[in-house]
C-alpha cells in the first residue's frame, strides 16, 4: 500500500530556470501522474517559486513551496476559478507561512495558474 504521498525523482523540465537539483514530484493518492499532468504540476511549481514567493527572499531552497503544490494542483485540475485559487494562496500565506496575505498578488498568480 502506498503512503498518501510517494516521492519520485524526476529531472527538471526547464534547466534554464530550475536548479540542477532533481525535482521531486508526488504521486497523489497513490496514482502516478500522466505526462501532461506532470508538466502542469511542474509549471505550477515554477510559478509558485519564481513568481509567487510570498516570503520575498531570494535564494530559498528550490523545494520551499512544494508542500503547497498538491492543493493548488488539485484546484487547477478541478476547474477552480481564479478567486478560489487566489484564496487558497492567501490562506497559505497567512496561516502557514505567517506573512500578511496579499490577495491582489495572489489573484495575479492564480490567473497565471488558471491560464496553464
């Protein structure tokens, strides 16, 4: 039986933006992602790390926001609207990271995610 999240190493999709460190992706709920879902998952990861970055510190470990990926990925896959994705990002900012949430910035990030 698989744990809720199983980790598997995968090479980075965009070496120009990602570190040489192998990307870790999740097998969500015991189901391996197909190639399209994996690409989407990695693109969301890139947006969270390079564009969202609510901590505002450069040089953070590449996996800094990867624990938020499953919930944002599920929202995107379920067809959630921009406001729902933005609200989830704002909650991550305020309740998990302990920073003041910026709903306007989160809407911009949610729009990027929704457009994928």
